[in-house]
């Protein structure tokens, strides 16, 4: 992941982390994934890769990896 991508993904994370908890809920992440308009199977694969333990929240690093995969897929 390039430095400019990290900066961009950090800005997105901060935008979606409206309560400033440092994590995103499952419902917030579902909104993020839906906004990509990528096929459901692609989103499911990225979700599984970035949340292999089925955590109830996405940390900033998890979010950044998900965004990176989703942008590369586009």
C-alpha cells in the first residue's frame, strides 16, 4: 500500500468513524461495502480476507486493507 493510499484510506476511515471510537461496526462496514457497487461475491471475499476471525468491529488497519483490496478490484 502506497503512502498516498494510506492517507486516502485514513480520511475515509475518519469520515465513517462518526463517533470517533477507532473502530467501525458491522453495519458501518456494510454501508462502506455497498457504496463500492462491486459484486456481492467480491465484497464477501474481501470481507473474509480482512475479517477472518469474524470480529464484531473493524479496526483501522482492517478497514484500510479492505479498502485497498476493494480499490484494486475496481
